[in-house]
């Protein structure tokens, strides 16, 4: 029987230490170092290590690669895809880049799953789309899609997969090869080769690394939903935001109707770009002219008010003060 040992990992930066600290020596955050029990491989016992390597080879097949010059790289297949939401395309820098890894975070109930299910419903009209619902059953997602007005007769290209095992998800990605897939959420996935609970630092880091390799090798765009902490930051190690190509935050008051989608990292477009949506009974609706929200709805000018032009990203907005 394999022995176990404890290590102490910072949930903010992912650094691990041989002992407990009240404050992380690397990033300086307080109360972020947590104990994790890992399986130790005894000297001379290579069965565990061999099984882990075999699983990794099965889940992420490797092919020989060569270094290429910029002139030798074919970029014809890098045409951006249209998500079906003009506001989302604006925030992404002009559309979905094939093979990119997009992380979307936000408060519970803000509408992350609703937004991505709407994207999947629009993309399925052109491409096979995989929606991995790790936190809901397929029946629950179907009920939500019916509320959003999905026509089931045209849903032949939308595949729902209620699964949390990363290796099973990887096999389905290799089998189906969809241009776009949604992972909802990364904190619910687990890698069986790691002796750690789902949502832990090591699980989130390893699952994201595997998904990143698949996205780049298979040219599959992956939208990943991420939970946030009480401070508003995406839960998990900071390396999670470093691994992905784009980080989006879905903001707003969940008791109000309007939502802001903001990019804080984007390798393929500008940052701090915003898209504005309205939560309606039938799902999220785009707000094509957001200046109407910030201007007083009156026919005559009111004394003591002023209208200014504010710029969010590359978008000018008229705001009444």
C-alpha cells in the first residue's frame, strides 16, 4: 500500500511548502496555505508511476513536432468564428479564435451558464458543439434550454455530457472533435491520477493544463467557467489565469437586469473591453446601444445636468451626470 504525505499549497499562487504558513512567503496572502494529502511513491515501486504515465499518454497523445519559421506557418485556418452574440465577439476582439482557451468568471447566479448555453445554441446551427455540464444533469440543462427557447428539432449538433472525470471528457473531445466546447465548471472536474479533491489547487492546475494542450493540438476552442471567491477573484491558483488565453468577468447585480462582460486578459484583442447584456425571461439579450441606459429619458434638458463621453476599452459611452 502506498504511503501518504502532507504538503501545504497556497490557493492563490500555487506554491507548495513542506510546512504550514499563516502567510504565503511567495505571494504574501494571508490564510491561503492549505494542507493537501498526496500519495508518495516508494523507492523501487514503479507501478503507480507507470500507471499515471500510461493514463497521461492515453489522454493526451503526442506527435513529433518541428520548429517552423513564421513564413512556414499556415494561418488560413485561423479565421475567427462568430459566437452569435455581437457583444461577446466585441469583447473577444472580433470573434472566437480557433484553439483558444477562454475563462469566464463571475458571482453565483450572475448568468455565466446561461450565456454559454446561449452561445452553444447559436454555434450548433453551424458546427457540432459539446457542452460538459459537470454541475448539472443533462435533464436540468435541457429544462434550462427549453426556458431559453431552444428548438429541439434543430439541436442535433448540440451534445450534452454530464461528466466530471477529465479523462472521460478528453476521450469525448478526441472522438467528437467539436470546433467549440464548454466546460462548466473547471472546479468540478477531477483528474483520477491525482490524490486530491476536485477544486483543489493541484486538480485545477492539472485539469487546466490538460485542456490547454488539447485546445492547441486539436484546434478546439474551450470556454471554461470558473468560480469566484468572496473577494471577487477567480477561485484556484493564479496560474489558472496565466494558462488561458482570455479571461472574462461577468459582472453586475444578480437582482438587477443588466450584466457587463469585461475582458481583463486577451491575447487576441484589447483588454478592458466591455459587452452589455440584459437578463430577460427568455435568457440574455444584447444591449446594442448602451448609452441609452446612462442618459436620462426626458424630452427637455434638466438644469444642473451634464453629459460626458466615457471610454471603456475601445467603446465610447454617453453618460449623464
